[in-house]
C-alpha cells in the first residue's frame, strides 16, 4: 500500500513512521560509504604507493566499494552524455552525419587507447592527487558504458510513432517539454536495460582502468580490477574465487538497490491501452512509498524537477526536425555543410597518411586490410550465432515479467563476469588438444558482448504493448506467422541497437581475444585484433594507429551498409503500425 503524503497534515508529514526507521539506516549507510570513498580520492598520489594492493580477502570490501563508486560515477557521466549526444544526433540531420559515424568510431577504439591519450590530461588537472588518476579510471569505464546507452536512446528517439508526435504537437508542447514528456518516457524502458548492460559490461574493463601506466610510471588504484590483475599475474586461483564471490555480492546489491527499483518505476511508461497481467515490483520502491518523512523530504525535489521539465522554454531542439518534415531543406546550406565535412575529412586523412606512411609501406597496409577481413568474418558469424540463441530466449524472458524479474540478476552476473578469466582455460584446452587458434579463439570475441543482444531484446519484449499481444491471441496468430508479423517487427529496433553495440564491442574485444596468454604460453589468431595487440606491446604508434584506422573503417562501413538501413527500416515499420 502506498502512503499519500499530500493528504496528511504538516505535523503528520514530518513525523516518521515505522517504515522510515527501516529506510533511514540504509540511506545513512549509503551516504557514509560514499563519503568514505570520495574522501580517499582527495589523498596525495603518494598514498597509492604507500598502500600497496594485496591479495588479503579482508581488503576486498573496501576495494569493491571503490570500484562500485567509480562505475556509478561513470554511469552518471554516460547518462548525461547520452541525453545530449543522442538528442542532437536524432534531431539534426546535419549533426547526424558527424555524430553517428563518430560514435561508430568511438566504440571501436580500444579502452587502452583512450587511457594512453587521456591519463596525462586528467593527472595534470590534479597534480599530486589521487583525483587525477581516479578521473582517468572513471573516463576509461565511461568509454565502456556510454556508447550502447547512446545508441539505445538514439534508436528510441528515431522510432517514436507518428501518432504520439502528432499528439505532442496538438498540445503545443515546446521542444523542451516534448523531450521530457514524450521522448524520455518513451525511451526509458530500453535505456534502463542498456544501463544494466553498461554497468555489467564495465566489469570487463576495470582491470585496465584501475592499473594505469603513464610513461615509465605505473599507477594502481585500489579496486576489484587491480586485485584481479594481481591474482592473475600471481596465478592465485583462490584470490580469483574471492573476486567472483565479491562480484556476485556487488551485482546483487546494485540490482536490488538501483536497477530493480528503476525497472519497477519504468513499467508505467509502457506504451499500451490495456492493463498488463503482471507488473515488475521492487521491495525497496514499495518500502520508500510507505515512508512518511522520507517522502516529505523528497517532495520538494520532485516539485522542482516537474517545474523544470514543464517550463515553456523558447529553445526548441525539435524545431529543425519539424521544419525538415514540413518544408524543403535549404540546399545551399546542405552543400556548404557537406563541403566543410569533406574538407575536414581530407585534411585529417592527409595528416594521418603522412604520419603512418613514414613507417608503413603500402604492401603492409594491404596485409592489414586482409587481417581486417578475417576479423570481420569472425564478428559476422558470431553475431549471427548469438542472435539465433539470444533473440528467442530474450523474447521468452521479456514477455514473462515474473521470469524476467528472476533472470535479471543472473543475466547481469553473466554479463558482468570478466570474460578474460576464461582465457587461461581456452589456452590450456587449445594446447592440450592441439586446436587451431584461428577457430577456437574466435568465441572469446563474443563472450562479453553477446549480452547486448539479450538485454536489448528483453527490453523490446517488455516494452511490447500488451494490447498487441491480446490482438494476436484473439486472431489466433501463432507459430512462425506470430514471429514474422507481430513479435519481430515489435522488437526489431531494440535488436538492431543490441546488434550494433555487440558488433562494435566484438571488434574491440578482438584485440584481447585474438592474442591470449597464460604464463609463458601465448596463442595468436590471424586477425586485426592480434595485429593491434602485437604492436601495442611493442609501442609502435604508426602501426597502432594504422590498425585502429582500419578497424574504424570496417566498423563504420559495416554500420553504414547494414545496421543503418536496418534502423531506417525499423523506423518505417514501427511508424507504419
């Protein structure tokens, strides 16, 4: 039962009830732990060398707290980036020509590449302080979270049904009001599931983010990632087991304290005309709704937020989009814009060719392109296999909210499980049975990225209107006809988002998956990923840049020729229905 605080007199609102006494310790504990973690970031940088990372399990709770705070900070930054970047890309055709290809490139750049170029900048912002290294680590985790969230929000903004757009225009909503009252609510279900995937996927990169090298100086931040890196380097399987235990506990905590309440809250944004048979629930959300004093404390913030989103601001981010629909575009502006982009692209290409060409021959460029084709074939085959497995299972889970509620923590744990922990197993098995690395190292590429497909399909199935399901049942649409006519068109935009981020992540993962080692045993598969890994270890920057350029080229062309047409097809199909 939800308590209506507005109906109580002021004296009653400020009097805590028994539910307040249950929630207050939880709130105070979260604030205290957060304050403890933030306090450590203000310490001198020399404190990191004084407090050396050890494999003592007693230190893992503190390490887990530091890692969780970094991931939450990166999540907040990713959310802000998503709301701004995806909105501009979706509402401006001219900006879209730059932002979406740039996003394709950004998701294909390895996390280690970001660290090498940004860590010096962040440390210079806070010289002699841990804060600089913390910001560098947060930015590295941000690069593993932001891109799929941005793709999800962009997909939602470009597939809003025309009838909802027409209703918003009929109410004369400004662009600001339409953004908060239509576009964000429409995108929230898919965005939350991608936030879960981003949080889980960030675990894959915490090892690189918490063990930073600046020139000849190494900076190791206290955290689960640095603990895991030390355990792997010392071949300590017991410590690896403790990491898995702590990861499980952390995943359960942020599932129960963050994502489960968000999923239950977001259920009200489902687009349907009939009542769902089951609605997701959260014990924490129900508990907060029963409190009296805490609700009274939160009321002013809710009131302020509602005032901000309903303000009739003159700034209209959708103005250009509406003019694009109702009036012919100004061809002179488009020609000037495209010309400027072309000139910029030619200048950048010339600078890169001059730098790389000084060290790399034309024949080697051809060889790198061939290696890119090898990796492309691996990525395509693995995405197809992952789609055949996870699309049916994702629909099965998404259409059964009770099952989704139970599967959600397990799916998050599997997605969060660092795939690099399985690399030694693959190395040992390949050597033991004399397997071909070109074949048996390939599954490592998709181990961590296949979950993007599952999470997005689950989000699409959960957002599928209940009235559509009832119509299909009434007309006895079953079997393959139900998949082809009802379900696949409904989840198609979500699947495309998951496939884009999964394929981009697979290209990124190929750098660590096509070249693996355990102790002195090293295995390499033929591909672009192993090429980049080889010359990254050698510090050969011209060839590193060449590999990243070729990888970005393949990712952009793959997205342009396959995924973008699918986006437009999904947009037309959804609006047609």
